[in-house]
C-alpha cells in the first residue's frame, strides 16, 4: 500500500538472510499488525520481510487465518491461535533458529496469546496483544487490561524475562512525570487508551521501550491513515528487563496488505549473565548455611580412629555424617524483630477478641509503628555496612532498600465515573485536599472598634513572649526599656 512492496519480489533462497548481520548475543523481537495473511502468497511475502528484518520472533495481529501451524519457505514457522468470528486473530512468526527453544504457545483470550522459550536456562515469555480500539466502550478496554494483568502476574517469576508487544491502539505521548517506566521520547497527545497503558506499565513495573530511545520522526510512527495524512505511534513493546534492552525502532519496509509498519526491539544477553542472574536469586530451603573445615577434619579423624569403616558404604556414610556435623545454619537478620512480631500478634488477638477501646487501639498502633520504624532503620544500617565491606555500590544499595509503593492507577470522579488520566487524577486529589483543609469559619470580630485602640495590646505581647518556648527574659528587658 505504501512505500516499497514485497509482494511481487521473487522469492528465492538467496533472498533470505538479515540485511545487517549482527555479531554477539543480540536478538530482535518484533510486532506487526498484518491486517490479513489469509492466503499463502501474503504469508510468503511477509516471511521475506520478516527474515530481512533480522527478527527471531514476531508477534502478529489481525492475521484472519485459521488455527494451525505452517512451515514457510525460509524454514520459519507460522503458528496461528484460534480466533473468534469478530476478532482478527493472533499469530507468532518464529525463526528456524529459535524453533528448538520453543516450549509452548498458548491462547489466553481472544486478544492475548503467549509464546514461551528456553532462554539460556531461564524462561523468555513473549506476550502478543491486540487491544480494543478507541471506539470500543470502556468495559471492553478495562477487561482487556485486567486480563493482561492476570497473564503478566502468572508469568512473572524471578527468573522470567517478559516481552509484551502488539497493537495497543493507544497514543502514549511523553511526560516528565511518568519516569522511569515511560521515557521522554513518545509522540502525539496521550489518549484514554494511552492512560490505561501507562497505568499498566506503572502497576506492573514494565518499561515502554518506544518512548525511551530517541529516533527521527520517520522512525517512530507505526500506523498511517488510508489518505496518508495521519501518522500515529500505536504499536508498542514493553519489557520487565530494561537492562537487556538495547534499542527500539521501526523497520522501514512495508507489507503490501497492511497500513502498519514492523516495530522491532533489540535485546542483548549472554548465557553467563542469565546463569549468574538465575543462581544469584536461588536460596536454600533452610536458609543460608556455613561450612567449618576444621570441625569436619576433626570429626573424620575421630570416626576413622574409633570405628574404622569396613566397606565402601560405611565410609560414605561417615563422610556424610561428618559433613552434616560441620555445617550449620547462619543467622539471617530479619527486617522485623521478634518483639515487634509479638506486639503485632497481641494487637491482632485483642482486635478479634473485642477487648480493646479506641484509645487503647490507637496507643498500640503507635507503639507498633515506632517499633517497625526502628527495625527498618537497623536493617538498612546492617545492609549498608555489608555493602560497604564487600565493596558494592552504596547508591544501588540505598535504592534497593527504599520502600516501594505502587501508585494507584484510577480514581473515581465526583459524578461516580472513573478516570485513568494521570493529570486529572492529580487535579482531583488537589481539589479534594484543598476543600478538606480549607477554612470554612471566620474569626469573630468585635462589633465595637475604637479608633484610638491599637490592634495588638501591650499585655498581649508580654503574654505571648512569656508563654513562648524561646528565652524571653531579654525580650522582656528590651520591651521595658522601650517603654
């Protein structure tokens, strides 16, 4: 439809292969609304575009193709999920090099599907989405993001890398208030669906990669209107691991049957990095344990001297027993002390027994709050000291010790409707607290005001000086001197 077409290109074996082969451990994940690849000729034309883009996985929307799996000319596989009559259908294009790493593809709903890969011993989940348009009602949009949140929560494990890509039918724009999950390089004016997308990014702590990397305007828009006058950025790629993201841009080549352009993000990771990340999070079921080599040596010597083993099984059993004796669990500092836990348990029992009054409950709450603050301060001091001794970054340690708070994503208006617009939410909060703390009563004034009577009398000044917390003797002396 627009620009260079790949439909009439002669498809040969020499035509396949990335235009710019990248060395190292970089890989691309893409997203494209193809509008339709119902027949095989359109699928082959898209296959040529996909291979030339260098992507390993591409999430497709509105395929309008029946459920099934097809092997294309390049050796890649096209996996289409079941679709309803109203929906366009979702699919995954997977490069032949990544087919062995594919674990499963799953249809979550009419608008959400997932593909899981074995990623250097960990898990890589690609979530393909097709959000309702701006013409849809709010119920459909809210249901879509609610389903997306459920899928993301189910897949977000400590060793999982999640990439969400698709046609969100939203304009995010840019705002300095949305850092760090939304960058300052978005385009357009934010829409209602854009507010929902930003709120999802904040609540799920995922980064919108389109808005992070600066690009020329021609490398930003992903959709063009039929008349060619309107261009918007409505396709996005999000990830929960921003540290492995390198770039995000539009691949400037067109599919003849679509008014969208291929959006691709580049990631960089190594097996060594994923392995260190995986095992850094691993914890023993019984906590951390320490090893005492001197105790192990003495135990082995005693066993061999007193009861020498007569067979191999007895020898192995003696070594295991000595190793178990030489290991002991180390004390792990908890954020909350045992005294605070006992106070919280006693408060819980008193509340459920109904044996507390409002004044007593307020007193207990204050004691628990102070104890919690003291425990957290001690825990931060210990962790900061450990980081300093081990030579770690104190700035990163302080950032990690900061208490995280999840912002609320919507607010109810006075008329009962719900808003997802962050500037409007701030305005509603400001109006509410301004009215709450506004002075509604006026100070009574005397009906009789003598023209010779001063506004502030001398005895009032003396009383204010005497009752103040500062030293008032010198002020009294100066006041008497002035008189």
